[in-house]
C-alpha cells in the first residue's frame, strides 16, 4: 500500500475515533466504545484480506485518547467573571 493511502486511512480512522469518543456520554462507555470499534474494524478488514487497514485501525483508539486528553486539558480553565472589572478603549 502506498504511503499516501496509509496516511489517508490513518487520518480517517483517527477522526472516526474522535467521533466515537464524542458520541457517548458516560466515562466508562467513552473508554470502551473506541476499543470495541477498533477490534471490530480490525477483524473485519483482516478477514477481507486488507491487513494494513486492520493495523491502521489503531488510529481509532489514538483519536479517542486524543479527545480524552484534550477534554481533560480544556476543563481545567477557570475564568472568573463574578468580580472581574474590565476597562479599555475602543478605537476606530
């Protein structure tokens, strides 16, 4: 398989992992869904004689864990709006 095909399928699987992690709500399901989907997709592709697609299906798990890491990092911001005073000059 040429390199550009490997890159395309890896990115496609990575984005489907992001979708799988975003589609479920509870934390346990968010961990389990991408792993189950990865195993199913890998088995299906290997069964149909496309072993590289099966290997690249690991991108699903990587995309899901990227989503978990980004969510954990993004939730740590605390923006104080209660007692904040903002002053500034608007120029045209």
